[in-house]
C-alpha cells in the first residue's frame, strides 16, 4: 500500500526516489509490469528497481534486462514465447546450485519471468577457455538428469540424428531452396546419411546438457569463474553435442582437440572417443550449414562473391565478440564456413576411419 510519504511494503516505507516507478515510462512492456513487480517483491521485498538497461546482444526471443535493486545488479529475463518454461527453469536452478550458472533469485512459470545474479563479464581468451571449459562441461554432464527432449523441441545438431518426418521436411526444405550447388547439396546429404547410419543413439547414455554453446554470449567469464547462461534449450542429450559445438569455437587443431578431450575425460581419449567426437563435429557442420544458409539466404542462391572467411578465422572473431549472427549476411557466412569445413573434413582419411571405428563399436558394419 502507499501512504503520503512513500510506498509501504511490509514494515518498511520506501520513498519515491528509492526506485524507478514501474507504472511510468519504462523499457519493460506495460503488460509485464505486474509480473515484474511480483518478482521484485518476492525476491527482494522491494517494489521496484533503481535502474534498468535493456540488453539486446545475442539471439533470443526473450526480453533481457540488467536491473539494479538496492545498488546490486541482477538479470531480469522475460520469456515472450508461449512455451512452458518449467523445464528451462528447473535446468537453470540445477546448474546454479552446482555453481555452473548465476544464482537464481526468482522464477515464475506462470509469468515466464526469472531474476538471477548479473555477471560482469570480461573478455575470455580462447587459451583460457581451453583450460577451463572441459572441467565446466564435465561438471554439467555429471548433474542429475535433466528432462529429456521428448517434452521439448530439439534445436541442437542431434536433431539430424533422429530419422522421421521432421528431419525429412527439414532436408526437403533445404534441397528445394537451391541455396548451394546441386553437387554440394548431394555431397552434404550423402555424408549426413553416412554419419547418421554409423552414429549411435543410446537414450541411456544421454547426459544433462546446455545445448546452446555455439553462441559465445552464453559463456561468461568474470575474471575468476566461468558461468553458463540462457538455459532455454537445456535437456538431456548426447555429451558429444556440447563438446563439439564448443570445440568449433575454441579448438584450433588436432593437438588441442586431444588435450581438450583428455581434460574433459580425465584421461587420454581412446580411438573410439576420438572418432565419435570427430563425427559429432561433422554433424554440427551439416546442421549449422543447413540451418544458417536457409536463415540467411532469403530463398536466394549462395552469393559466391560475398565475404569469405576460413573456419578458424570466423570462429576466432565470433568467440572474441567481433560480430554476432543478427544480420542475414553473417548467418549466411556462418552457414558457409560450416559447409566448407564439412567438405574439407570428409575428404580426409580420418572421416572414413571414424565411420569404420564407430560403426564397428556399435555393430553397424
């Protein structure tokens, strides 16, 4: 309730100058004001915030804000889609309790709102990431099992490993768009068929996974610790999916790949683990090539005269935050570097050897 001098909440009276009034002009949508007010009251016993800043970096349909309450910054996230965030919030809380994600201060499934600690991130070098991230992924994958993909849309590269009508429609849409040459499309789909036939799909071996680590924005370093954020895509998945998409960003060669896997596994990787990891990387190249060429092309053939970057250079710049994937040209470039990396990798002896090793282990010879 409000009195003549301020705003009373419980036993305390707040002055108008203490907080931004949520009912006046604000970057927060008017229809979300009541929900945000409830969250602030339950989390902090406060009727409002001192400051608010909309955060627009990153590819998300959610509205994300840095808010300041009693001098301390927090992250307010408002989910705008109609999806049920129960799984999302459960995964985020589990990760936060394990020290992998920022502390969760408040969630509301009904209002689709969360408030967490805000991480003041600093640049995170690739070299530092190679040292820290394998242990981070090992700890994540050791968490009690998240909910599975059966109650959530699979937006990871593993989508392609589950034959059925959805995958068929996805492939048909890419083929009919004629974005790449007929020969490139045939090669891409032939390699997808080979990998899909060889790669194991063992539900019992799935682990708690983030599933959105291809975006550097979801990995924050505060100078002391690493934090994973944006758990909207989290569910139980193949461990090599997280490992591979992150490796695309930070692993530069086979020597680093072996060190990366050894740090994750706690021992040197055997030939099967190396082969399975290599095939998962090809799955990521196929998936991101098809998705981002489709998103960026606007139904037009790939412009061969457009900007070119090699796979390593692209990911070095992407990791360093020198660009994002908001613009169509960047989406197209991202899809293109994955396509070109795939076409390179499948010509190497290692590709057929990896298919042989993984097929033999899983009785698919």
